[in-house]
C-alpha cells in the first residue's frame, strides 16, 4: 500500500503548517474568553477540516498491490467429427458413435485424473471449436461433417488468454479436411502441443467413390458422359457393379474390376436426361465383405439440363475461307447446333434454301452476309429477325454489300461505315487496354498479348464510326486506330461487329505461333457465348450463392430489387418460398443490406433438389418476381480416409514442442507435465488505485467538522 500525490508532499506539509498557524492565531484569544479546553476543541475541529481540504487539493491516490498464484491450465481439444466413428470401429459395420466414445474414454479419464497437475479445460473440435462442460464424454456426438484442426489450435489460446495456459492436448485421428494445415499453426503455437492419436492406423478394406465428374450443362435426350473414379484399399481384385441412379431409378450400370490391394480405377457411365432443370444423379457401389465403412460408397453430383442446344444461323457472303473458319469453330462447340447457308452467284443457297421459320434461331452470324447476289427480300427477312431482337455477330468480308448493311441493319449495327464501298489494307489486331479483362478475351491456354503477333487482317480503308452505346474492344495497330471489334448492348439486344477480313489465317498458324493456336477458336466461341447470353433486365433478381450446396453448407441467397426507373429499392419486402421435391414449402424473408441489395441465410437443408420463388413488394405494390432452383448434396468428406494419420500427429507435436502419445501411453502425461518448467504456476501482480480526492466520505467529514465548529461557536456565544 502506498500514497501518491498530484503535487509535491513537501508543499502539502507547508500548507498544513499554514493551516495550523491560522488556527492558532484564530483561537489564541477569544471574545468572550474561553477556557483552554474549549479553545483546544474548537481549534482542533477547524485544523482537521483545513488539513483535510489541503490533503484533498493535492489529489491523493491510494495504491494497493496484490499477488495471486495461478495454477497451470491444460487445454484439451477432442475431435468430435464423423471420421472418429470410422477409425475407432472394432468391426466393419456402419460407423457408430459408441465405438468412438469407448476409444476416447481412457484418454479423457487420464486427463481428468487427480494426479493431473493444474486444471484441464475441454473443447470440442469439428467444423468449429467450442467449450465442453459437465459430462465431457456424454457431450461428444462425433457427428461433425468437417474437421478443422487448425481453428481449434488457434481458438484455445484465444479463449484462455486470461488464464495460465501451459499446454494443449489434441485428441484426434489426425484427419483434417477443412481450414489451413494444422502444422503451420503448430509452428506458431505459444505453448507446447501434445497429441493423442486415436483410432486404427492400419489400412483397412474400404471401397469409396473418389470422384464423379460430368458436364455442367446437358441437353434433353442427348447422351451425357459421367466419369467415375473408385479408390480401394486392400481390394479383393474382383469385379463390382457401378450404378448410376436418380431418385432410386437406375440410369446405367457397368462392371469394373477392382485392383488387388490398393489403387484406383475409373469407369465411364452415360445417361440421357428426360427432364429439363437442375438434376441430381448418384453413383453407388456395393459393400465389400469386411469393409470398414459404407458411408463413402456413394457420391452425388448435379448438372443443369437444358431443353435444346443453342441454334445458330450462319450466313456467308460466298464460299470463302473465313466462313469455313467460323463454321469449324461453331460446329465443334458442344452446346451449339449450326445451320449454314452460303449464297451462290445465281441468288440461291448452298445446302438448301433459307429456312421458312427463322424465329427458332438463337443467334445469327453474318459472315460477310449479304453479298450483292443475295435477293433483297431475303436480306429483308434476315434484317427483320435481327432488328426484332435476335442477337447477331457481323463479320466483315471483302464481298460484303456495305450498302445493304447500312440500309437494312442500321438499327442493330454497332458501327457504321462512312462510305458504301471501301478498299482494304493490312493491319494487325490490337486489344484496347481498358478491355483486356473483357470476357471475350478470357481464352484458356493463351495470353491476350499474342493477338498482336497473329497474321494481319484486311482492314477497310474507309472510316467506321461506333454508335454512342457501343464499346470498342479491338483496333487496328495503325496510327488511325480504326475499330476492328465493336460490341453493343441496347435494351437487352446484343450485337457485335468484327471489321476485319482474313481470320482464316488465324485458324492456320505456322509452328512458330503454336502458342497462339487457342486465340481464334476462343475468340469466336466467346463472341457467340456473349451474344447468346440473355441480358437480365428483370427488376427482381434473386440467386442462390451456389447451384449445389454441400450437406452441411448453409443455403444462402443474394438479391437485387429495382423500380421501373432502374433505381435500386432498399426498403422492399422480399419474400422467398423454397419448395422441396415433395411439395413442402419453406417461407423466408430476405434482409436488406442497402443500395437495393438483399441477403438470406436459410441454414442447412436435407439432401435433394429445391425450387424457389422470390416476390418483392413495396407497400401494396408488386415490384416483380424471380424463380430458380438449386440442390443440396450429401456430404461424405469425413469418410474419404478411414484410418488414423499417426504421422501427422507426430509431426504436429514435434513442431509445437510437445510429445506424441497414444491411448496406451497417455498415463505418462501427468508426470511429464509436472516435470516441465513451462507447465507450472505463476504469480500475477495486480495493482489497484483509489483516488481519495474523489471520495465523498472525506467531503462528509469536512462538512461535519465545520458544522460542529460553527454549532459550538454559536453555543458559546463567540463573535
């Protein structure tokens, strides 16, 4: 305990001495005269009041110091995930929580023994870490669908930051599948980490569906390939059937011979979807005799089934290499069906006349079309189709009738020529710097910078002027920088113009430009995909954050709401109704986040395919609706490695300065902890301060002293 003052204590003594002198001078003689006893009493009351006032004016602070001994704390992290059921099962039946409890119990009993130094704090580790209390063994369910060991190792020191944490014990099978590598966390651990490896480390017989891959999109009544990879441990070398099924109905089945021992084998399955929409299929293999678990013998995947392929009408100016280069690319695109018509000098078309009904086409590709030989009524039919809203790609050719372009396609062309005829000159293609990240230039296997190394194009000498709402993505590598690739979006209609001839050279590159081979097919495909993508101009847009959610992933949505003026609406009521395959409806309301944006977290849903419908209202006014679908797949990641990883557990303990144990050797831990200097009690010095000059008791005492003096003076008749 100690005192401190805001000013020098010598000055305080001087002030007290002055107060004493003033008191003596006041009561050395009184009128009427008083006895020495009364004068001493009155002087004492005044002196004490003045001394207290001086004492408080110097801001006295009382400091107190306390020492507290803290026992060491041991954080015990227990793996509560599903994989613990598998690695601890004593038979080959389905995994059970009781088997895991039986294996973990001796470890927990040893850590709770009276001989254990310090205090143990228990935590559950799975997808997240949380403290355990009460009956520890009864609190464990071993049902976590993921294992994040790193987050548990990070959470324990944070949770116990105010206690004397002396060490961490991790009780686990060592199988992690979420979060960062626990070895990296162990390197930075502030205390030693001891590990207890639970479960069988030996390879046991297990057959699992390792991977299922298929197309993201498919079409009705078309064959869809499904590639299945099986992984087997201690395989019997016998054939097993691999079944592809949907809602309990078998779509395809193929036998495959498993390796003898450990290995992988692949098999190809096919099916023809009969319904459009988001479809979920499951690959299943039978149980092997003596298999450690059957929870990984099936795996599901989802794909979106469309009613038909994209219908493309390809119209050329004449039989020419550029038309062939375009046709080859589009006919090799899986989701595209091409109808090509090439005019002849007599006004007819190769491969048959123009179809009577053009409304069935999704995109029109004008590869130089029309040439002067094309009848005017045919040009007018195609122009009406494009001007009415069908996406179109314009590819300029030396034989293109520019007068027909400006006369019939003026409403949809992204750029207009200054003259109806033009000469051509050679120039290289250059991407506009601000457009390098545009989706049409995202070409897998090649860099956009290679465009300037491609053979030069035939570029029109006359000027072309882009429309005000158009975007120039590519120019000629000349001083004029004439536009070569122009895109336009107007009221949901997408059109693009490629104003250079000779792209066939890009399709037949020499060997020294082999790195640029993907550029032409990639650019042509991306332009077609960009033009054929429907612009979403609906006032209400609600989408799930994923088309397929894992079994324990929270299903969530994002949304946007706009009014008729395309202004965001931030105070609308957006209701979302989720419907499962049985017709059961789950109503929800989205939360606004500002600027017309909304979010919704539904939580986890059972496995299956779901549909949703969103409706937005502002008061009594309906703003619009949106609908879609998503699926929830079963999550079996915990069953992909049905054996304990003792190597990882030993490495983790070694890198964190701890020791690796097993359930058979864990009884050595108490004695070893007692001998470690790091696992010992510490003394914490705590200090507290009391600002006496803020204490009301002193003010009361001063008032009481002064009041007593005043009362006595009146009683004694002093003046």
